[in-house]
């Protein structure tokens, strides 16, 4: 028979073992389990538990729309209005980016009720410290534009900027010219407002961290330092593609961008070289913050690789003052103040200038047929 004294002894031994096990678990990094174990002996705390659940459900980590409910429409009491804080309290860091099918512009509008006609916004309750125009070169990428608008509007509102989004649309089907469109975008945006910073922004690049603030630096800024397609690394030191930010002064100092790069490639490197030829340097955000996801795509029709790009690049030091903002010629065909952006459609001509190329001499039908017959079939 076990005596009463030995019963107590067994009980103390059991509790002692429990304590040792808990101490070991805690040392091994199982603190969470131990504290859970301890919590079940404590009185339940419904308020605390509810608060925990609330943060978990209402503000999902990385949702670009998470903080927007904290914005409000302008109060019209006529009281003093102060500058917004230097660092926006709405910033939350990393943004989760995905591309769900079926997104519509109507949905983007519904989620951004404070964005005004032409894709403009300014904070209601404080005076923005920065005025930024986003300039997007565009043709036939409406499906990308929808995603960019979906992410960019809340991203810029979180940064408490006074901003507008300009889409510069190349008319016609002649070879695409990204840099010339930027020159047109610069002039047309500055015509509307004295912007203190211009972001030149590919339509398919989505920023992944809201601490990548869309404001200018003392030197031209290359914002897209870390793209997913380059393994979130800078591909080479002089790379200036994707998204860059310049003040009007920077832009004019380097005579804007080249007008003569038709087709894919080279123009971004030319722009990078212009920065240094104009006596400036390239500034960049950190690799952690300047992250972008590119919507996957193939090379577009009408934007073939430009085989002349290397020859042209070799001459930039001689050509940058002769070709650029001072020679940019284009015609504005329309300017539409749409709910989420200002669309400016421009005719930028061809290598031969603004006027359409003279029609080619017509080839007689018989000659056409023989050319066709002589053309080799493309490789499979
Ligand atoms: N763009 C258009 N329409 C066009 C061509 C270009 O809107 O027809 C604009 C758009 O803003 C785009 C930017 O110009 O983001 C740059 O063009 P791009 O996206 O074609 O350039 P990228 O460097 O090209 O991304 C990569 C070539 C894709 C090859 C895919 C092989 N896997
Ligand atoms: Mn692209």
C-alpha cells in the first residue's frame, strides 16, 4: 500500500518533471507553445483575443488598400491646413502583388473614390510636400494599365502626394518609340502644372514596397533597382530602365530623352549616359525598397529590337545636345480627362519626321507574286 506521504512525494515529482520539461521546451525555442500552455490556466481575455483577430483580418499584411480607409474627403471648415508629415503615417512597407483575372477599371474606380478626374489626387487634411506626375508610355497594353492603376493609386495616396497619372499613347501602328513619348509626356504634363518631380514609368512594372517614395532626389533617380525579372538585383551599374524620376531641372539639363530610338532597346542606356554627360549622377533607393514585379509578356508587335542601338549608343556624347527635348516634335491628337488617368494621344511620326512617309512606289502585282515565291519560309 502506498502511504499518504509517498502519494505527496509522487505528486511533487510529477510537477517537478513538468516544470523541467517546460523549461527545456522554452530553451529550445518552443516559447510559443509554453506560453499557450500557461495561457490556458489563465482567465480568458475576450477583448484581447478580439483585438488580435481584428488586426489579422482587417489589415492583411501587404494589402495595398489596407490603410486607405484612414483617408477622408476634404473638410470644408476653412481652418488652417498644415504640411503633411515628412514620413507618411500610412506607409506599411512590403506590398503583396498578384494579377487576378477579371479586374476591371470600374473596380479600380470603386476602390479609389478620392481620385479625381484625370487621375489626380491630393491629401485632404494636409498640404502635400511633393507634386509628382507619373508619365506612362503606352500602346496596346490596356490589360497591364489596369493592374498598374489598381496598385499605383493606393500606393501614391499612402505616400500623401499631390499627384496625377498621365498615359502618353502613341497613335498609329508605326514602330514604338518609348523615349520620344516621354519627351511628349514631360512637355504636356508641365503644361498643366508646375510638377516638382516626374516619374517615367513602364506600364508593366508594379512597385512592391510603399517606402519607395515617388519623390525626386538631388540627382536623377533610378527607382526600379530591383526587378523580379533580374532576380531583384541591378543588372548592370549604368542601368536606368523601367522607372526613373527626374525634376524638370534635371530633365532640361540633360536635354530630355533621345527621340531617335525606334523599336526596343538602347534608349534607357542612352538616358543613363545623358545623366552623367550632363554632370549628374544616378541615385537609387535600396535594393530592399526599390522592388518591382513585371507583368510577364512577350515583345510587342511594332516594337522589334532596334539593331542600330549599339551604334547609336556609341555616339551619345556627340548627339545628346543635338537631339532631345530641344528637338522633340509631335502632335497632340487628343487629351482625355478619364476618371483614373489623363490620356494624351500623340502622333510622333517616324524617323523621317512628323509628316507621314511618302507612299512607297507601288509594286506591280506580278512582281509582288514573284517576291513572295522567292521569300524563304521562316524557320520553325
Ligand atoms: N510599351 C507599350 N506598348 C508597346 C511597347 C512598349 O506600351 O507596344 C511601353 C510599356 O510601357 C512598356 C515599355 O514601353 O512597359 C517598355 O517596353 P517593354 O515592356 O516591351 O520592355 P521590356 O524591357 O521588354 O520589358 C522585354 C522584352 C520581352 C521579351 C520577352 C521574352 N521572354
Ligand atoms: Mn516590360
